[in-house]
């Protein structure tokens, strides 16, 4: 079976089950039901798009299919990060800070510049938050222009990248520069601040066992998934002549905002970019995934009987 959005989502959830069981984490039933119902509704619209006759409805159905798979992947990633945090131990901030120092990156100085400029703070926060709408915008634009194969390929690569990020996380947990550099009473409260440290400690101690999927926080420092997403979105939108520069500008801004707003070291950002570049280049290394055909493991295959060869 060739990789596709639905097989990637299935893989993500299969990889989450065991860590959830080992860490004794359960999901809030009401919040989980709300999210899964939305995913299921979008998936159903995508399932029957082949029966639609109008091109505009077919393209909307393709968007719903991709969006449903993307939402399922993101949900698995968020839940998986909590299970991974519960199984992690210690922090690696001294190593991350040492690499930043070697690269000549001064995080406290950059933070001071941001704290002194209200305009920069507003732009930075908006750019960093664009990750919540960027994938949907790109998917909608791709499907609307008939590039639904590229949309499915984007969702697949996005999911594979997120899986790797979550798997690496327990090996390199970090409190982040805000805590590491002792910004006890920050002049400027960033988008993520240091709340994730309290959550990680609670998960490790066992005092946090029920996770509300509607209230999950970002726990992962390295590789930076914001950085990886920025590059993936720029790549995915490149065939869109009218949108490529807008998408590029917004995601470059998100990339620049990531060290401060995301409480990241520069090495986190570099690692995220490297991972995304490797994921984008993977199809050229592995011929089997070079092209993601329209029917690459879609749920409709489960509902359609297999065609057997006729007898000679």
C-alpha cells in the first residue's frame, strides 16, 4: 500500500495507542466526541465526491477529504505529544543553548528587541498563529484549482513529519529559553510562554491523566513543528501562482516569529526546517511514493468489493 493521507492518519493513531496505554492517559470523552464527529462529517463528504457531477462540488469534496485526514493526523499528534511527555525524562536546554551560542544566536537580545516594540509583538503573534489557518487555506486553494493530488501529498508529508516530531520529542524535551535564561517576570508574554513545563511535570508525576483534546498545549521544543510547517506550506503552495507569494510571506514571518513566540532555540528551528526538507525530498529517494495517486488508500476502498480477475 502506498502512503496516502488516510494510511498516514491510521499510522499516527497506531503509534499513539501504546504510549497512551503505558502512560495511563485517557481522553476526555465529550471533547473527543466533538472532534471526531467533525472529522467524520468531513470524511463522509469526501467519500462520496466521486458521485457528484458538478466540478465545484467534486473539488469541495476533495478538500473535505484532505481536511478530515489532516484533522485526524493533528489530533493524533497532539494526543501523542502528551503521552510522549509523560514518558520523557530530564531536559536538554543546556545543549540547545550551547549550540545557539556556537551559532552566534543571542535569544535574550532578540527577546529584548521584541519586548520594546508593540508593533513587532502584534505582527509576531499574528504570524505565529497563522499555523491554525495556513494548512486549510492551502488545501482549499489546491483543491479549488484542481491540484487535489498535491493536496493529498501535502497532507501525507505533513503527517509523516508530525509523526517524526512526536517520536523525537521524548529524547530531547526542553523547558525553553524563557525558563532557561531566567525570564521570571517577562516584559512581553509570548504566544506559548512556559506553561508547557507545568504540563510536562504534571504528566510525568501522574497528576494529569485526563486530557481534553480541545485544550491541548504545545509541548514540543525540538524539532520545531512551526518551522517544519512553514516550509511545507511554502512548498505545497508553490504551484499556485496567485497565492504562492502570500503564503510564502506569511510563513516566512511565522518562521521569524518562532524563536520568540514559540519559546524555541534557534537549533529547534533549524531541526524543523531540516526535517521538512527531508520529508519533501523523500519521494525522490523512495520511488514508491513519488506520486500519490488519487486512490491511494482512501476509505472508499473499504466499501468497494475488490475486483477479481475473470477466468480464462
